[in-house]
């Protein structure tokens, strides 16, 4: 008879590992013993489609601030090396958190310019937009720039009292002149309905892919009449280099055990400049008029397809090797 120690050793060998091993067996055990799972697509057949897009930011707004990131980047890379004297995973995690925080500062101006210039230009369709971020400095920057543009908005973050959240959501849902919601991805990513929006933009990403998907679904849920367009803003040579592949790998693990059908790996690569009205019109081509609604997204792709758009000229094919599909170019006339 096997001793308890032997049983423990067998279990550790089979199941204790970084990442995911024996995923097929784990999935079979879960479904046979304790789990019943229904996909949203199975139970909400009439829900409009959701399309994701990945935008890699570059240009002066990013490059001029890169020097402040170099020290944090080097500290993270050093702490991640095997045999690092400062400890194991905790040291690397702490360095990554610092790197993540500084990345928010670097990206704040660029994401604000991108959002306002490409979704709220003159004659832009009157769509409503949800903007998610994690750090207060990014939320504050977005708030200042939105106010400068004269756009009415709501804001929900960790400092927003619970009693105020319902009225803020109601105002966004029912008042046509409130077109922007500035939201903390953790404080406002669950428990609220903002289906008046047809666009969801992530100024920053999060370690947990489930948090991102839940935030997307503040707009893509029961009551939504239009297709939903989701955009992730990523910057090269920042903590996004680490976190974006990390998010995708976590989704891969969930997919292997049939706990998620979301993925960002099936994507096209395209290179797009956003410098003038020509590019604003290109952005508008994602949208068409919907019957009985203000703006609808013409979605011919499933939510698992995430086209990649790059801002700037310095695209590096090696940056995102986890999206190994063809590259399309849209050159300036």
C-alpha cells in the first residue's frame, strides 16, 4: 500500500508546476466531479458581437519619457534571472509592480492623445466610450485632458463612495451629453452596467485576464443593442512587454482546461498612422449606423480575433511574436 508521503509525492510530481501541466486530465476531473459551465454565447444568443483590437503605441509622447523606465526595467530583468540573490519570485514581482507603475506615467499622455484625437475629433460619430486604467496618475491625466476637450464625463475609482456609483452609472446611461466614463479597472470592472457605451478602451492592462474580460463586459452584457469595440493600448519597451504575453499565457492555461474561450493570439498585424483626418476616417470605418441606435460596430470577426494596429513608424516584428499572423500595411497617401 502506498504511504501518505508516496501519494503526496506522486501528486506533487503530477500537478505542482509553474504554468499548467496535465490540463486535459484536470479539465476532465473538473467537469466530471464538480463543474457545470455555460458560455455566455450559449445562453445569450442575441447578444451582439464583441471585437478586440490591440494598438501598439509609439512616437514622441512615449519615447521622450523612456529614460525614466530604464532603471526599473533593468531591476526587473536582473531580479528575474535564475539564482538572483534577492530571493525568488517575490523580488521579481515587486520590481514588476514598480515597472508597471512607471509605465503608467510614461503612457498617460500618449493614451490621452490617442483616445481624444481618434474618437472625439470634429464630426466623429457620437459614440460613448469607457476608458479603463489602473493607476491614479493615468486616471487623473485622462480626466484633465477630457475636461480640456469640453467633454462631459463620469469617473468611478477606488475613492468613489458606493452610494454615488449607481447615480453616476444612471447618468451615463441616460444622458446623451455624457460621452465618457473614466474607470478604475479594479474598482469599476464588475457590478455595474454601462451598455450605453459601444467602445471600451484599456489605457493600461492588468495582470489578471479575467479582470480585463469582466471590465469589457460592463458594456457587452444584457441590454446592449450594438456590437462592442474593445481596444487595448500597449507600449513597446515598457512593462507591457512583460505583462501582455503574461496575460495571453494565462488565457491559454484557462483555455486548456475549458475555463475560458477568450484569446488574443488570433490576430492580424497592421501598421497604421494616426496623424490627420485621413486616419480618423480610417478609425471611423470600424463603425456603421445601426438601426435604432447611435453607433454600431460592423463585426465580421469573432471576439477571439484581435487585429493589431501600431501607432508610429518604429514597428518591430520581434516585439509581439505571440501574434504570428500576417502583417498588413496601410501606407499614408
